[in-house]
């Protein structure tokens, strides 16, 4: 194995992990820096665009008309990267439709704080732009990647759906679906899966996702399943067969490889390319070098934790940016860039003035680590408790309402396509009979190139 491959795959040497460059893919996030992933470098590697002040001002101009401010996730750079967000805003200003698509891989019964981030943003966007949301629960994916039975994965998807509903989505504009349910119930979704599968070769999939010879064939075909919700024809009960309605996908940036593939495939299938809005990773309690994970209870604050558990986890495990002694801390101050408690406050403390005061006090040494952790505990305890109360309100009937295949009230906004609109147009004669999957310059032939290749 080459040195590059060793570094890329985090091969251990002399008992130490080799992580000289950030590892970011759908299954692993690792940084060698205590400050976490270098997101500016990641934007260049992935070929996305930075959420700059021009974009923030434009969002603010639109949302202010309905009396809403730009979400603090966007203003604080927690959603920091995008693909074609300006195109989505153009459509909105022109009165043309789009929808939101996000998802969750249900690998555990209890979701953690990090899982909330894309759903909080998606709910905000649903309210701000008055658009429908589709939420994919990839229980089939977790069956392939985890040591779980199909039955367990299916039950976990329903449990996770309750947490998602508790975030406050509008049932008249939201469809939550389990892959294990929906794929067998919707021909249009399945057909779009097949179309994507035919457009991506095994070499391309291996280059993008790093599949090996020992991976089961289910893993190799799964990216097409995650791609399918990007196309409006996958939801005929919502969009009435329209294929001209694009989606915006709020997600963590480790999911971007799936949608770079989708964006390459979409024009060949005459579908709209999905737009994306990328978030930073929600750091583990032990530090920003990796993200919070359900597989490590000490790294996570779960939405099922009691107030005492929240308090104990923060006090015991939250990585501190403070100094070794009180005297040193008073003299030199703490480092907010590596302090996990401060990083969590950036997500969940909405008061900008209070957040800035905490930053100044902690950086100057006026505030100690224990006091900073106390501030975080006072924010997270009621947040988690409120979520638990909202989740209790999700009855089996409400769950069924969100997850049933049904015509949404907003579906009337999307009249079916006129079948006569394309009549009279002469079909262009194809010069060559070319397979859709043929490499036409969109293919990515190596894992490194896949992570670094810009996509239009």
C-alpha cells in the first residue's frame, strides 16, 4: 500500500493514527487538528462554493419579507458551503417551485444532538420558503453496513421518525419515508433508482466511494437509492409527475459524494440537478477532531439523556480550551476554537450578544472552563427536555400521517405536465449508440480525485 493510501485510509503506524490530511467521507470524519476539519480546504477539494456575505444578504432580503431573520446556523458559518443555492433563490424569486430533501440513517434508537442540525435547518427553510420536505430514512443502508437485521432497521426508522417529527415539521408539507417501505410501493422511485444505476459504472462507484472487493453488492448499488429522492418524479403523489422541480438538500458535507454523483447523472437523465447546503460537523465531546457518533456513548449527548446525564457528560467529557491552572487561565485566557462547550453554544445559543460576551470573557480569562460548561448545561438541559416532551406527543396516528403515501395539500401547486407539450417536436437522431454509463468526462476514477474534483 502506498503512503498516500495509508494516509487516506488512516493506517496506524507504531500505534498512532496517521492523519495528515482531513479524512471526510460518508463513513469517516477525522482531522489531525484540534480545531477540526479545515473547511476552506474542503471547499476547494470538493469544488463547492462558500456561503459568503453576498449569499447571506440575499437570503436575508428574501426571508425578511415574511418577517424572518436569517438562521444563525447560516450567519455563524455553521452552514458554510453550497452548490447552486443562488439558482434556488432565483427560482423562488421567479415564483417557481422547489422542494427540500434531507435524510437520516437509522442505526440507533436514540438520536443525538448532532443529528438535529440538518433537521433544524430544513424546518427553518420549510417555514421561510413555504415548500414541501421529503425525509429519507435509509434503513436499507444500515442493514448493509451495520450488524442489524432488516426487522431491527425498520423499527429503528420508525423510532427515528418520531424524533424528526418532534422537530416541528408541517404535516401538510412533509413526507417521511422508510426505504424498506417506499421502494416496494412506488414504481416511479424504483425506476429512477434503476436509471441512476445504469448511468454509473462499478469503476466510478469504486472511485467515488472506495468500495472494495469484499463489499457486498448491496453497498455498491445503494448510492442510487440515496440519489433517487433528488428527482421530483420519485414522488408522484406530491409533484404529479413533474420532472422540472429541483430540490435543495441541507446536509453535512460528508454526504456530498452521493450528490456529486447525482449531479453528474441528472443531466443525462434530463432531470434537474439537486442544489446543496452543507453544514460543518457537530464535534464529539472529546474534541473537534471527529464528529459526534452514536456508536460511542461518551462522545454524544443523546436526545433521550436525562438532565443529570447531560450535566455529567459535559462536565466529564467536554474537551476544554482552558489552561492547566486557574492562574494561567486568568493570565492567558481560553481557546474558543478548540473548546467543545463554546462550539456547542455556537449551535444552540441563539442570543448573538450573549455568545459574543462569553467568547470575550473566556478568551480573556475572565470566565473559567467550569463556568463555560455551566452556561452550556443551562442551554442543553431544557433543549433536550423540550424535545422529549414534543416526541411524547407523536402518537402512532401522527407517525402514520407523516409516513403514509398520500396526496399532500400542497400538491395542488404542482399541476401535472401537459402530455401534448412535447408533441410535434422532432426527435434528434442519435449518431452513435452509446451506453449511458460510458465515461464522458464526468467519471471519477480514483478516491482521491473523487474528493477533490470540482463539479458544476
